[in-house]
C-alpha cells in the first residue's frame, strides 16, 4: 500500500487511486465506482501552502458518497513533488502562476480516464489552492462552478493592505507587476460568470476577509455587467471557529462548512439535495 494511503480512511482508500496527471502533477483521484465506468461529476481540488493533497480526506469521502468524484492535486513544490523553497511565502506567486498553467494538461488527463463527466466539472481549493482556482477562472475554461475556502481573489490587498485596515503587511515583499499578473481582481474581464461559493472565517489572520469581501463585491458587479445574476455568488462566513489562526479549517464549524459545500455541489451538478 502507498504509505500516504495509510493516513486515509479505509472506505476512501477503496475508491481512490494515486496517479500523475497532465505534465507531472501528482493526484489523488476518487470515483464512487471505478468498475462501473460510469461518468460522474467531479471536483478538481487544490490544498493550501505547506500541506498536501491527502489533507482533509473527510471532504473527499462526502463527495464520493454523494456520487461526486474527487481529483485532488499536489500544488507545485508540495506533496509528492516536495521542494523546501515552496514552503516559504516567497514562492507563493510562483506557485499560483505554475499551478494555474498546469490545469489545462490536467484536464486532458481527466478526460482520458473516461469516468468523469467533463460537462460537470467544478474547481476549487483552500488558501493558496483557492488563489490558483480564482486565477485560472480568469481565462477560458470548462468548469461549471467553483468552491473556495479561506482564500482571496484580491492579491493586491493581501500583499499591499490598505493603511488603517486590520490586515497586517505580508511578510514578503513582491513586485506589484508580478502580483498583477496572477491577481484575479486585476484580471476580471476574462472571468466567465459561474456559480461560486466562498467560505471564510471572519477573523482569518493569514488571509484577511476584507480583501475577499472586496473581490466578491467587484465580482458581483462584473456578473451584473454581463447580465448575469450576482446571486450566483455566495459568501458564507464563520466567527470564532477555533481553527488555528482562524485560517486552517473551520474548527467547530467544520461540519457546517462541509455540509454547505456538499449542498452547493449537489445543486450545481443537478443532483438531489
């Protein structure tokens, strides 16, 4: 057995495979019934910085039990392709840019598997994985919806917080031009309106919610400019969750967060809620 599977629930191990997708992206891929060959909807999911794709297997269990596939990717420099420099916030922009560029080749591999409905794919992620997600959605894509957690589409505010706001300066300086290249807030023209669920802790110390709220409002305005209902965008927040730094998960609200996410996905994919 792959040693990483030793940490996963047995029920998930039975329906999961590790494989390399696209141009060398390690993935944990779960399907409700591989032998049936049935094409099911699926979520391409990306974890946060310093962890790996095996994090939070309960999320994947819920999806699979509901008939939804899970395609969890190791971010650049993480998990099976660990590189120590990627554990540092100095590499976050490189991680976002590379991760965003890898999605297309990953999608080709997913299609080749033949067991996922390519017309019912969602994409999502937490923290850095959510930043990759929102960056990728600013250019043409096949996804029908997205779910993100503890992240922001307003990288400029994250790295250069407005004076007087509670946000603290990012511990690493970045060139504004480098930030702008991958910042969803600065590239919204290419963001095709799709259903979006964002989950966040009000007291998040790593990715302050203020910047994400600004992004959500700007995104709603973008939807309206495209004659699309801004109600497709949902922001759900929690207060005093007890999670580390109010960032790593949702603490005592973890079950609530997962239920919200699953209900969103089932509605998105036209499944019974």
